[in-house]
C-alpha cells in the first residue's frame, strides 16, 4: 500500500477512475421501534466515476439506485421504495458528488461532498480512510450521519423511526485511463 499523499502526487494516479460495483458497499442503519430496534439495509446497485487531475484536484460522482435498497424483508423494502420514504419511481437516483479532497493523514482524506436525495441537495463532509493497492484499485471507507427528514425521507408513523440514519460506504475504484 501507498501513503495517500504519495498516491495523490504520483502522475500515474492522474486520470479517470471507475467504481467497481461488486467490490463496493453502501449501507444504511437506522433505529426503529422508538429507537429500540436497528434496521440495517444495503443498496445493491451502485455506479460511479472519479477524475483525479493533480494539485490534487478530484471530481467524483456516485449514483445509488434508491429501489435497490434491501433490508432482508421484502414487504419492508417495498415500503421503503414507496412514496412514504424514497419515492424510488419518481426519484430513482441518490447521488454523492465530490468536488474536493484534502489529505489529513497517511491514510485519511477529507472529502467535500454533496448528497442528493429526492431532488434535495445538502453538503456532506466526509472523512474517509483510504487504502491504495498494487492491483490498481483504491478503497475509500467512510461513515456519516444524515438527517433523513432534511431530504424528505419521512414515513415516520407515530415517531417510530429516529430521524438520524447512519450511512456507511466501502467503495473501490479502479483506474481506467
């Protein structure tokens, strides 16, 4: 593995990168039953690209298909895809766009990102752990707390579901040019 600063300053790192979906995971964890029961889910359809141009300057975009959320209970999944929550038919894509990166340690970076859910965009500052591998891939691992109400993801019957959801990403990118 390589130090993040070395990776960012290496001319061989510059160029286009693509998300490797079968090696990447985006998950959500939220408490239900008035905070007593955790509900865990995973988005199964992801795509993304990034451009590392030097300086270091980075631009990236990841698209998460809202209807791909799986919790292990089909009826609950269909409800989460419905108008009560994600409105997946009307708003099929959840996006994370990155427009800045600062190395903060040997294996950490701060990402200036924005999250868009249901046509609502909010800043999403992220700290990510970075692993650079000799096979031409880079893994970023991050977690964030998101207030789902700020994005219109409601469906909160009688206050059963807490507003804050923990979102985690373990995403792998491979250089393509």
